[in-house]
C-alpha cells in the first residue's frame, strides 16, 4: 500500500476496497518495523485506531472531510491536546500539552489521522537531527547518514512510508534541507500564512509550519487546510488563499532566476551543480526564460540569520527555568541554583550555545554592533529578494550544497554545520515561500533536492509550477 498521493488513497476508500482502519494497522506495523530509524518518539496507536473507526463510518455516510484517509505525523514541537510534547529536550520531558495547535485542530477537523510525534533537533536547533536529547534520526536511504534537521524525523517518516504526510517547522531551512536529504517534497509557506499558535517557539519572526509529502499536490492540500487567519496569532495574514489547480492545462511560460554566485560556490557538490544546470537547460528548451542574477548579500545571510535567531531564541527559551516551565533540578537549593542547575541539566549543548550567543548579541554595548546591524541587513536581503522577484516568477537553486553526510561527521565544528543553511536561509530572512523538490539522485545512491522560491503570498503559482516541474523531470 505505497500511495504517492492522497487522491489514490481516497479512491480506494470510496470504492470500499480499503478502510482507514486497515491503513492505520499497516502504518503501525511499518513504524514498528522501522523503529531503528528513531523517527517516532511516541506512537498514538489507540487514538489513531479510534479515529480510523469513526472516519470509516463518515466515509460510508458520505460526510468525510477533505483529508480522510491521510495518516499524519507531527514534529515534536507542535502541540496536541492531551499528548506529550517535548521539542526533543530533557527540559520538557513528560510535559503534556493543555491545548492543540491551530494547525492540528484544522487538520483533525478535515479527518486527518495523527499517528504520532516525530523526533527533531532539540528546540528545532540543528541541521542533522543529531541534537535531539532522544537520539539521532537515521536516513532511511542509508542508515549511516543523517536525515537532516531540524525536522529530520518528519522527513524520514515520510520517506520510509511510516505516514503519508508529516508536519515540520522551518526557521532557516528545517523543512527543505531534510526533505532534500531524504528525497521527499518539503514546503515552507510565506511567513504569516500559517498560524504559529501551539508551535513551541525557536525564533518567532522566522518560524513557519509546513508539510513533508510525496507529492506537491498533497503539500498543497495540507497547506490550504492549515493556512488562514487565526485569532490566536496576530502575525497571520488575512489575505485570501487561492486553491491550487493541478489539472493538465497548457503551462504558461515563466521567468526564472538563479543566483550565479550560488551555482559556482565551491561548497556545491559537482553532481548537484550539474543536475541544477541540466534542469535550467530543460526549462529553457521548454520556452521558459531562465537567467542568472547577482545577489550581493549571499555571504552575509548565514551570519545575519544566526545573530537574529539566536537573539530570539535567548528570549523565547528564558521561560524554561525550572519555575515557570520545564525540568527542575533536584540538586537546587535556592532561587539562583534552581535557574542554573535546571537549565544546565535540561538543555543540550547546541541549545546552550545558541542561548549564549543570543544573550551576547543582545547585551549592553553589543546590541547595535550585532543585533541592530543584522536587522538592517535583513531588510536589505528582503528588498533585494523582492527586487529580483519583480522581474522573475521564481528563484531556482539547489536546496543543499551536498547530499546527506555521515552521522557525527560535522558535529565537531558548529560553524560548518551552520553553513548547511546557505541556500535555504534566504526564504526565511525575506519571508518568501519556498519548496524543495526531490529531483536529483547522486552517484552515491542518495537523493537531493532542487529549491524554488516564489513571491510572498503566491503559494498557488509556486506549487502549480513545482508540480509540473516534478512531472516533467
């Protein structure tokens, strides 16, 4: 029962040759058989079976929702009422959510079946899923390789067929990079398109929830259910959401840019460069305009991203102190030791590193030199990105400079790991929608993705063109 699209599942359900209960049992068995991947932290078997029974009855009555038959996993930083959520951190070990995130409520309302919570880098900080307090996630294509991060559990679960769709969060590429490493579709909507209510915050002005899927069509369907205004999140736009149309009509010709400096970057794997150039030539042959453009801020984007996100993380994670939230040390003897020991015991190395960096850049005497300057540069990146997208419909690039690397290989130098975001971080700084498409297969046997970034609020155009690109390649 390997379905690439939800429409295939729903066709079988409507015919009566398949039931949601059968689907759930099949996926529970797959999760058990692939336990070694460490993708799932907890499986909601009882919940999933109960919902499947109810949805099967709805299907028979003809009252099922848009997502009936969809088996869904959620990243362990997305709240689901009555279920544990920990952001893969010891500091939230055993915490049960008191409410559901807006995205979970909307997906459940359309009869998706949530089958469990998925491993991630602690508090979504990382690019390999090796910074989880509950162990790393293995890449389904090669268990000696990382799955990518921070949403590595979500990418691995979809790639291994453990669920049809998984939710992740993308702060600097945390959906698109693991999607590239695992060979699935990963979509980050425009910042402010999907509610962050119920998403455990890393960097509030960057974080955005999005789906991992096997097809662009399913990514669009899940996105369109999740998106839209929310009274619990004032940063969500009230703009109309256009439904994507994937009917096989005549494809309008597009103007596509690629950043010249990115394609000649020394860190880019030669086979990924070659595949990207082959796609560019194919698009040109189909009549599209594809041109190289200059982007003067390429080298400063990663530093800007890490200054701003660590500053926001320092503020957001201050609440986990053993008093307001989270683990409280049994060794604490007074107020000061409660703070120090609880946070020392509860947070992992990477989270501590980013809190310290963020506290430093916000400190007196350094605020203007680092945080203030980074905010000004962020605006320059936004302006330059929008300038390019006035003349072009999309910006095309590799998703990651290479395929999945060996576990443990790059942890020794955190600055090397930070460069994982070199191609993905632009969409988070500027707020634009972007998608990673599994269009490459390396000679080492591992997949890699090609990224498309579109204009803000124009997800429909981006997804429709992405689907055609997938189908034609």
